[in-house]
C-alpha cells in the first residue's frame, strides 16, 4: 500500500518506522513521527527517521522522559531530531485520550493508539494502515522470521484499541485498511 500511503498530505509513523527497503509496503514519506524514549532502542541509527521536514511528537509517560527530551535539546542524544521540530504531548491530552477515548485500565494506550488520536484531532480525514494485531501474521512488517504478537498485560489494551478502530471505521470517521485483522 506504499504508493497509496504516500499520496496522503500527512503521514504519521511510530516506533520502529522503517521505510527504506519497504517502500512498496509502507511508502517512503514521513511528515510526523510519534515516539517515546524507548521507541528507537532496537533500530540502527542509520534508520532513524531524521529529516528537517519531520515534526516529532514526543509521548512522555514517565518522569525520566523529560531528561530524555533534554538530551535531544542539547544534542547529546543519538537520536538527532532537530530540537525545533520536537513537540511534546501535553499530559492533559494523554489523560483525555486514556479516559475518554480508550477507557482502559491499562498503563497507557499504545504509541500507535496515541498517534491515531493526535491525527484524528488534527486532520480532516484519517486513514489507518498497519493498525491492529493478529496472531496470523508476524508482529512487524519488517520481521524476517515469524515473531508472534505479544500482548503485554496491564501495559496496553490491544483488544480495546481494535474495537475502537473498528467502530471509527464503521461510522466512517476513519478509513481503516486492515487486511484481515478480524
């Protein structure tokens, strides 16, 4: 779906946002990158989504995350995002997403769930690609061998998020390309 994805005005990506080598599947453009301090731990730095035209949206979820932001600001972090392009999600927006939209008892929504809510509140139209989880396919599109989806109990409520994406799609609020997640 890469060509279709690249036709959008804004393209939000999260966590391990590999595009190089996967352009046919996921496209090549990134306009917004939603991340938190552990998003890039398993990526090689030469694959980090670092460009002048990307807006970086940082998701703080622990007190230590603000120290991480400081390292980006002073240029000592291996993730060399231009500090002037970094935005921080306000804790009140996180609470709003958590309690109004997600209605979960988990620690927090997934980074993809947070990204979807940011995009839903900022864009007139929203298309979702790569959202949802199933044991039928490997956990990530870039896995070279099958890696089962691991639901981390009490961290995220994946089933609740899938139900929300399904509802938003059925109400024509978003377009959800889901292959056969259900």
